[in-house]
């Protein structure tokens, strides 16, 4: 059984969140501490300069509301983490800071950029210092 589980949620594929939460509950039991995390990628400087300054704060607030709604719909009291930066790096940092036992991450159908750069899930699997469960 796992005591602390981190679930990165890509809000563009939020439908996978419920399934990952269900799996986390089964793997962790009734006392598991689940943390949902969403990472907002940093915008290139030339793009960020053209956008309103409060846009990032608005995106973070929306992500927080989405994750809280997902947890509530699942009847779960989960920790919520909203971070910015490169997704794989932020997920790995959160897993270390929270001292989780397991990361449950979704894998998506790879596109051309994934073959050239590597997907977030692949990067997390390669560099994680704890167990990672990849969901398809």
C-alpha cells in the first residue's frame, strides 16, 4: 500500500483524472494522502510580453478550481498543487517535496513533438526517484 500519491492532471485531458483517482484509492487504501497537481507551462518571453499580466494568475486560479471540483466530484479531500514551469520538472520537484511513494501519470497518444522531445510521462518515468504508474 502507498501512503502518499501524486496525480498530475493535464486539464486538456481531465477525463483521465477520475480513473487515476480511483486507482490511487485502490492502491493506497482508506488512509492514502492524494495530491492533485497541474503544471502551467511558462510562456516564451516574447508571448508573455504581449499578454495581460494577470493572465497567469487567472490560469492558476482556473486550474485550482478545476482540480478542487474534480476532487469534490470524487468525494476526495486531496491536496492541490498548481505550479508553473516545465511539466516533468515541476512534477518531479513536487514528488520530492511532498515525499510521495507513487506518481500516477497519464500517457497520451504521442505526436511528432513527443518523438523529438519526449513526453512528460516518459521524462517523469526516466527521472523519478520513486515508483511511477503510467496510465493509458
